[in-house]
C-alpha cells in the first residue's frame, strides 16, 4: 500500500500558476491566447543587469553564499529601506530567501504547530491556506466584503481570535483586489496581534506599486510584526527567486535562519548578484515600471467606466483588479465563452474563496494591445452570457 504524507495529501497546486503554465503552453503551440491570469508585471530586464549576471558567471560565482544573504545584498536592501522610508534596519533583521514564497514557508514552519490557527482574510492569495496546512496548522478564513474594500474590520478580526490563534496574515497592496491598507488599519492590526500574543505577518510583495502611498513596513512597528517581500512583483523579476523576511525579534530570526538553512542552505548566488545590482539603481527602474503600470491601469479604468455588466472596487495598487459580473448573467456560460471562444483567461473568483462572479484580471503582463483585446473579450462574453 502506498503511503503519502497527510500534509501534502491535503494541498493542491496553485491554480494561478497552473493557468499561467497552461496559457504559456497554448501560446507556444501557436494558439491565439490572451492571458490575463498573471499577477506580476512583465518588463524587459535592463541590459546592464543582464551584463551583471554574465559577469558573475565569468567571475566564477558558483559557491554557496551566506545563509542569510550576501552582506552586499543586505546592505543594498537596508539602503532601499532607508531611501524609501528613512527606516534603519540592521543586517541581522533581514533574511534573504528564494522569493517571498520561501520566506513565508520558513516563517510558517518556524511559528506554527499542529492545532494552531492562522487567520487569512478572503479573498486571498491562493497559496496562504495550503502553505499553512503544509505547516500542519489550520487556516482560519475570514470573509471580506466589497462594502469594506475587501478588508477585514478590526471588529471582525477581534471576534475571530481564539486560544489557538498564532498568526494573522495580511497582504497590502492586496492580491487579488489591489486594495491598500492605511497606516491606522495596520497599526490596529498590530495592536490586536499583540493583545492576544499572536504575530502579524504582512506580505508586502506589491509594496512599491501602491498608487495611494504606503503604510510603514509592518516589521518597523513591533517585534511581533513581520514583513515579507521580494523582487517578483514591484520589480517584475519573479524568475530571480529573490525575497526576504524582515523582523526585529532576534529569536525569531534565529528560527527563520535555521529553517532556511535546513531546507535550502543559501539563495542562488547569481540571483543575489543580479538583485544587488538591480537594487543599487532601483530609482530609475521604479520610475520606468510605474510609468508602464500607470498606463495599463488607465486602460483598465477606462474600460470599467463603460461597463454595465461589471462593477469593482477600484484597485489602489499592484497590477490586478477584481471586478464582479452583475445582473442576471449565466456565469458558467460566461467562462465557457471567454475561455473556449475568445481564448481569454482570467482567475475565476472561486480560486480566491469568493463567488465565481468575481474574476481576477492581471494587467501587468500582457502588452497594451493584448490587454485591450482581453478586456474587449470579457465585455463581449459578459454581454452574450446576460439573460
Ligand atoms: C501576495 C503574494 N505574495 C507572495 C507571492 C510569491 O512571490 P515570490 O515570487 O516572491 O515567491 C505572490 C506571487 O504570486 C503573491 O501574489
């Protein structure tokens, strides 16, 4: 009889990654596919950054690096915090890892035990619940509503605490809705976590793409608050697998370090070299990226203004929107038309624990023409599926 781990048996592959892979495969076969399923921007890597990678190989950089990240990279990250927020962090408060995802996993296995609960507001980034289960704990899902911009209220949060609550996970700018927490909301969440002895994890992966300003890094507010981030979203470099945990509690950092070391040893030296170079002249990259994101967002906003079959809470950051089909509409027919007839893919709401009337539209990946075509296809499919 084959025996498999109950931890792995209860999880599934991320549907957003699966649809991304599927649409890449169909495109490679020459099919006319419009994929609005991606959650990150797609930008050309600047030439001098590519050269930095080649130089690193020429220099024979193929050894393990420091488990917590090279000192050069940590200095570049610290300078970024300083320039962006005038915040001072020390090297010991940063742990570089293979993307925000691995940072999150290290953190979850370091702080959660069997029977513990981690609060996850829905809609959510699809990986949180499964990763919590992998850490042998239980996701406690709390439903947000469009009425409150999909943010859970302090009252909701407080009511959901129990003696098993160990972690509260927030994400801002938020995937899949693009809403952004205000400083007062973040401070309140920190207070609530502190009051019950839990920890607050804030996933700040889309942070540099906020259109409405950003609250402070959660980790700067309390030793019980932890921030994770990466180069994947704001910088459009998901293939680099480069992220970090920021935390002011030295004991916790020790645990994260041990978890990382036993799973991955160090991060890829090439990724660290490229990231270091990228972060050093980050200002000019961010300006270029923001320009493109602003254009794409303007395109989606103009589209939404003309739609009677769709409504939304307008995103305040990131490169994703979460509109909803309204009125008397055959939702199954809408997705069938959209996928099969229009070759267009979005993230249906149920992936995010919401009604299928919602859909996640990624506007960072397709070029402007493809985005416009995809949006038109959504409008046509919605009109045809209306009863
Ligand atoms: C909210 C959020 N956090 C983390 C990640 C993972 O990012 P990384 O590529 O840095 O592992 C994603 C990727 O989709 C995300 O949407």
